[in-house]
């Protein structure tokens, strides 16, 4: 038996290997990565690790011994360059080939690049890898004023770290509010006020036209309205693009991600795709979506491991995500596109509240700031396929815990 080959030694790739062994998979497992590092967590790269409050050992998902004791073969400094589907074989950049019975593509994504003049100057940084976080950490310490491009999660986490380190920070965002692709207006407004309180200047509806230099290094920005601002460091967080080229070259279907079915199988049943690179059918709406989160990579990895070990199931996990910005922990559960009504629980003035997002009377998701119990409530309620009403959500006397106890036991266990 040729066993399972996993391409991409990140969050999802690691989890497939670990889950296969948990499910008593007996054949060989080879995990191939191209970063030269044991699989590690990315979220701290823009949070505690970037601040210098966490060391590299703690970033690792597991120590070397974990893979040795489970007989998981690691190739950590080679990239897959071609898939021969007819022969069931992957070729690596080194020329090495690996035979597979099952191939898992956990290729992640790469940063979208700024398409403007000055984007390649010394002093312009993107963040995806540990090496990039290390480089940014040093440059933040040395910088006097920092421009962050993009007020999404990564951009605002970078701004939070830089402002905490005492730097002057300006955030330039093309759209009208913070984290607008992912959160409701009340959360956007709250975080904009919080950043302003930390001394961060936020420019919305601002289009970056050019990055200007002095002596070959970044000196500032020019915006579309011709206004200028000085900056000796530019940190860019304008989204990511899924790594689909390897799959597309092998003739697999791609469309904003590697297209998979409800069990994470590509158009070739011997090949699965998971995590940031996979476009899958949303279990609620049926629409094809692609998510960029730890939960998504981990749960899809588990789903594939179950299928490979003969327990296939339809992917039905409830999406959740978090972002840490200084003293604020933002946690989101559910997909809230299509929300037509938001209800507040708790008090933004106390920096602890949740926004319950509804379509009509149906709860789509919950966005919580420093209210972990509301978040956990949402995860369990939505996993059981249940809802509460807007009137219940807004009523401080409505007992969320008691509501969970009313969920029938099998559905409760699923959460
Ligand atoms: C700075 C940062 C902060 C984040 N914060 C959060 C957060 O707070 N909460 C959250 O839920 N999510 C967060 N995320 C997102 C989360 O880390 C990703 O969604 C998750 O890592 C996706 O896992 P993955 O396995 O799909 O991809 P990755 O973890 O990116 O792993 C893919 C791996 O495949 C490798 N690879 C690609 N092509 C090849 C090839 N041809 N051959 C070999 N290897 C290859 C890549 O180099 C990479 O190592 C953050 C991401 C970043 C970058």
C-alpha cells in the first residue's frame, strides 16, 4: 500500500496526519512542507509571538517526537511541483517522487500583493509565515511611524501590536468600515473607537496610490486624493489568494479554491483538499464558500481522515473564528452574510458585549467581545441546528445556559 501523502505541513496538513493515526490508520503517512519548519500555528504570528511574548517552541503544533512515535514521515523543506493522477504519484522540487493511495492538498494561501508603484521597496512587509513575523517584529521595534494597509483582522492585529509597542500607527482602508467583510456594523464601530483610543489613526474610504521612497527605503504613502503621510514601515494585510495552481495543473476543478464536495473530495476521489485552499459547499446554504480559519482547517482535516479510514461523513461543522486586539478578544460563530437585524447583549461601554445577528427570527451567528460564554452558547446552539429569537437575545434575564439544557441530548453532544 502506498499510503497517504499530505502536501502542506500547516494547520490542516498536521491535523490530517494526527487524525489518521487517531483513527488507527495503518498505512504510511508522509507530510510534505516547504517552510523548513515543523507544523506551527499562524494566529500568534500577528499577536503574542509578534509582540515578543511567546517563543518559537510554543508556536509548534507538536514537537518532533509526536511524529516519530506515530510513524508520520516528515519532509519539511521540499515543495510538491506536479501530480501524476494516472500513476498516483507526486513529484517534489528536489526530483523525489512519492506514490499515494490517497493525496490530501492542504496548500493554504498566499498574500495578495499591492499592485502599485513602490510596493517592492525595502520596508514593505506582508505576514503569513514565521519568518515574516520575525522580520516584522524587528522592523516595528526600529520604526518611528507605521502605515498599515487594510483594516481587516490581520491589519488591525498588526496595528494593535504596533500601538502597544508605542509606535505611531495609521491604518489605510479602502472600504468604509473595519473588518467589513466579516463583522457587523456595531463591531466595526466599536473596534474603530478602540483603536482610536489607543492612538491609532484610521482612514476609511482611503485608496492607496503609491508608496514613496527616500534613499531606496520607504518614506511614506500617497493616497488617491493626493494627500500624503509619512511612514518608515508599511505593513500590508489586504487578503489572501488560495494556492490552487498545483491542483489546476493536474486537471482538478478550481474556482476561488480547489473545488471539493461535501466530504472534501476533489473531482478525483483519490485526492482531497482542505483548509484555506478548499472551496466547499456551505452545509447551511449549499453555496460554495472558502473560509480562512483554524477551525475550518482542523474540522475539514478530521472529516477527510474519517473518510480515508472508512467512516465517511458530510462536513457540517459550524464555523468560528477569533481575533485578539490588545485587551479585546473578538470571537465569532456562524456565517452572518444575509443578516438583516442585529441585537446587542451586554454593554460596549464595559468592553464586554455580543452582537446577535439574525435573518428574520433566525439566529445566523454571534459576534462577542470579551464574552466567551455567549460565544460558546452560539457554538452549541448552532451546532444543534437551533435558534433563539431577537427578543430572547436582547433580554438580560433570558438564561442562555438554561436554553442549552433544553436541546435534546444527541444534538447537544454534536456541539
Ligand atoms: C498572521 C495570521 C494570523 C491568523 N490569525 C488567525 C486567528 O486568529 N484565528 C483563526 O482562526 N485563523 C487565523 N489565521 C488563519 C489560519 O492560520 C489559517 O486559516 C490556517 O493556518 C489554514 O490552515 P491550512 O492548513 O489551510 O494552511 P496553512 O496553515 O497556511 O498551511 C499550508 C502550508 O502548505 C505549504 N505549501 C503550499 N504549497 C506547497 C507545496 N506545493 N508543497 C509543499 N508545501 C506547500 C505552505 O507553505 C504552508 O506551510 C491567521 C493567519 C495568519 C497568517
